[in-house]
C-alpha cells in the first residue's frame, strides 16, 4: 500500500478541518487537495468510489441546495450522479482520505484509522 495520503478537503467545513487536525495529532504526513478549487474528474470520482466501496448517491451531500435544484433525487443512473458531482463538487461528502487502494469518508474523523 502506498504511504502517500491525500485528503479531499474543504477548509470551510468543520468536519474536514477535524480530519486534518486528527492527522496532525497523529503525526501523519498528507497532501491536501482542495477539491472545490480543483474538482475531481468523472474518472477520479469512479476510482474513489471504488476505493470507498460506496455508490455515487452514498457519497453525495443530499441536503445541499444544488442537489434539489438539479433534481438529483429522481436520477437513477450512477453515471449522471457522478457527472453532477464532477460539475458541482459541493455535492461531494467530505473529507475523503485516500491511501493506496483504500479510502474513507472521515466522518467521524477516527474512521481515518481504518486506512492508517
């Protein structure tokens, strides 16, 4: 397993900041990807979903206004949901911590231990 850890981070989100703080407290080195500034591609999202073992909808923030505005509740095609997340990264649950072939949504932050 690669030792390189990447965190898809939104600094305005307290849960995301808590994940970063947790890694810092453990002395773990990581790389931050501000996914709102550098949105993941459709292919990157598919790869991360596989690492997470999640469906696209499970990774979506369904309470976001954009979710309702785009009518995503009625969408049944995974590909369309992934495209929506790539186009509107606010829809992506956070923080995502990736290490090698595994990833976790660090909510709560101690889920990070699953990949350390």
